[in-house]
C-alpha cells in the first residue's frame, strides 16, 4: 500500500492519537489514521470536532514490520501512539526506517528512549531522518523550561519538576506499570545513576500554599536527552499528578512492586504488572477542560556562581501532547530538523519555536524566569 498522505498517526483510536489527528487538522496536514482495528479507529476519528474539513483516511493494519512498512511507504512522518513502547515500538521504528520516514512518539518509558538511541539513532542519522521518542507535554514542556534556564551561561545542573492536574488515560496507565519493572536513572556528573524504585518526595508547588507527592516517574526522558549536552552535567526529574490520593497510591504501588514483584523472573513481572494495570482506568477519559486540567513545569538550574528558575504554567497536558506531535510533523514537512538521528523535540525543532506554538494555541502562558548571577 502506497500512501500519498504525508503523515501517519499509528494508534489513532487512543485518547492521545485522537488529539494528534485533531491538531493535524488545525495545521491543515493530510494524514492517515491507522490502527489494528479500522472500525475502532473510524469510530474515534469520526467524533473529532471539525473532522469533516480534514483530508484524511482510516486504515487498518497488522502490527508487523512488513505490514507497517507497506503502510508507511510514501509517507514522510510517523507519529506512533502505540505503547507500551518497549513492547510495541521496535516494529514501528523498523518500519519507519525501512520506509524512509521520520519517527516520533509520546513515550514516558526511559528504557525505551535508551533502547531507541542505542539501536536506531545512528541508522536514522545515516538516512537523514529524525528519531524522536517522548514528544509529549510531560517531557517536552519541561525541556523547554530547562533550555530557557540554560540560555544563562554557566549553569550545569537541572532540577526539573513536572506536575499536572488530571488522571492518566488507559494507555498512560499501561505505561506507568510498564516502567515499574525497568531501572530508572538520573544524570550526575555526566553519568547515569540509578534511582531506588521506592524514591518519592514531598515538594513545594510553585505559586500555592500546598505541597505535592512526586516520584522520579521512571526517570523520564530528560537525563537521556541532556547526557550529551555539553552545558549539562547533572539532571534529576520528579513528576506526578496534583491529586494527592493518586500519588499516595503510586507510592504504595512502588513499594509493593519492589517487595513482591521485582524478585520474580522478568516474564512473571510483566504478567503481574499487566494484571494490575488492567484493573485500572479502562474507559476513554472526558475531554480536557482548561479550567480544570492544569500543568506546571518548574526548572531550577544552577552552576558554581549562578541560578535560574523557570516556571511554565499551562493547561490540558494531553492537548499539549497532541499539538506538539502535530507541529513536529508540520515542521518536518517544511524542512529538515535541526538535528537528525536521535534527538529530543527541542533539539530537533528549537525550544523557542515549540514554546511559540504552545502559546499560539493557548496551551501555556509566558514563562516566568528568575535569574540570580
């Protein structure tokens, strides 16, 4: 199958996939909404506001390298929404590479980011293609704030906090439980060091008289992106949802996994975690409301003689993700990325450019930057 549509949204039947399609429509980009069940994809896409004005088609495809390569051939960008990515991502990346497509996804799995870099980064670079896992609010918006801090020379340490108000989707819940069986890392003096699985903190939330429970959240993508940045020697990231009862459950789950599941063989770990995840949220969450669904990305950057603090307040973290994915595709259709091979969204498209797009859609406010020399 040869597509004349330049963008493929694979996994379009999910909550985030639907939003990527919605913002591709906003950017007036023709696309294929693909998934293993065409009827399910169509049922979801048909409900997207204004979809009747979009140039798109719905396609069902088997999850194999061969079938995906056939679908991707003729396109330019693949936006992959099918996770957990450590399980389902390899076939999609192999197919994108074979078809000569740029690849982006929304992963929150640090082990997948490392695996993608190690196994395909050089191969994508050799073809002049972008491999960018983790283009999503929980990673990219905080990365934007970090890069704004790093505009002040002499800062080499990043302390990143990502908070959002809302509840994880079904796919996000699957990812959360997937990362519980992986090792988590932070960056210290240019080396990756491992977090303890049960690590959690009580932190002060910027601009309010309350705290929040946070965890390393699988390590996140940031330490992997910044480990080759000559400006950065140290990077630690903490994250969570503002609903305290949810984070209390996360802390309890982390402890249970360490004590009861980690001692099991790997295949039994995966089975046990999948069974727990399956009992969690299974229905499509309601559409985000900007009056209810808030995001906070706070970055403290420091060096021997300087400090900077940047906070970006936003709303609707899943909408931010949908827009970031759509803009990545839009940009890639116009010109080559700033960096090919393995690269973050900021490395590929520029942090100020991404900030401008988020602001143009009313998804974030002006960054609040404080610098102390």
